[in-house]
C-alpha cells in the first residue's frame, strides 16, 4: 500500500488573549482536535505569529493522544499581522526569536513525553526562505543549534533541499492541497483571487495529481513537475475539516494510507 503524510498547522489560537479565536485564524483547540484523526503530522505555532504556553501544551497533548508526528511552526515575531508580512530583521535578532520559539515548544513537548521531530516555518518566513539563501541558511543554522536531528519542512521543488544537504540537515519536501501555485513553483499569494482552494474535491484532485503524476497545475494552467514527502491542509482554510475527510476518502479509494513517510 502506498502511504502519504498529511500535515496541518495547528495551535493557531491563544488562551491568554481571553478568547481562542484569532482575528486572522478561525482555529481553536476543538477544531484542531477534530482534524487530528485524518492527518499524520502537525506543526504547532510557538508564539511568533500566534500561540502561548497553554495553546502549545494543549495541542501537543492532543497530538500525542492521536499518534501524530509533531513539529514546530515558528514565524517572524509579528502577531498583529499573523506572520504574513516580511520583516527586515537583523539575522542575529531573527535567529534569537526562532531559537526561543522552537526551544519553548521542544521543552513543552518533552514534558508531554513527545519528541519534536521537525521545524516548519510559517507564512512570510516560509516564503522568504525560498527566495533568500542567506535567510534560509540562518534558519537552518538555528535549527541545528537546537538539535541537529530536527528536520526542516519546506517548499517542495525549491533550493531549500540543497541548503539543507550542504548544512547536514534533513529536509522534508512539502506540497499543498489547499493552495494554488505560480508558474515558478512558488505559492500564489493569498491576495490573488483563487489562490486558496476552498472546494474539497478540487483539493483532493490536486493531491491525487501530486501522488499519481508527480505534478500539479499552476494557477494559470501550467503543469509543474513536483514531488513531495508531505502534503499540507491548512487548519484555518475554510472547510478544512471537510477537506481532510474528502481527501482521506479519495486516498482510501486509491489504496493510499495516510501515514508518516519520512
């Protein structure tokens, strides 16, 4: 049986703010928990774009109960814009905040008898690393300082895999079920109409194209070769729960199991 890892970004809510819902993300502890039976990995927000100790601990605890692989989801320190704008921080300052975010989640995971296994940058940081080699290497170096056994999860088809190989860090190539791509293989900006896939069957077909043909169709209709180790459904995409249910059903029909593959 073929297997594929399905991951979600989770813990994108805060308790200390007085309400679980962020103005940027509709996620909550309950909505995260509902998604967990249909995925195999999760990356947990650790205070950069959102998240506090309670949300981290709760999400890790629930992930362990559901047998999920757990990673950190650090970001530019920018809660007011949910980490979705680029920040021109000195590299030393960025490295310091990423070290703090990832280490905080790692410590909480250890307290919950869970091993942190990967790091997936969030939002603008995720996209900026694809275009900026110096930034990518700074993030990789920070991850290695925390734990050289951690892996970097990043955009499939990008040069991040080469940077990781040069630095001796393992790379997990990620593609997306619920996002459209530009012709160059980068994600189409959320500001572009149609860049977020909200129809569950369309998301499932994009995943099946990745698995069976090793390609996706860009937002302009261009076929792009693409191979990935993990596929993401964002927990804050409209209809995320229905997405993962429909995707799981498509996969079952094609004798494909949702499971960690790397």
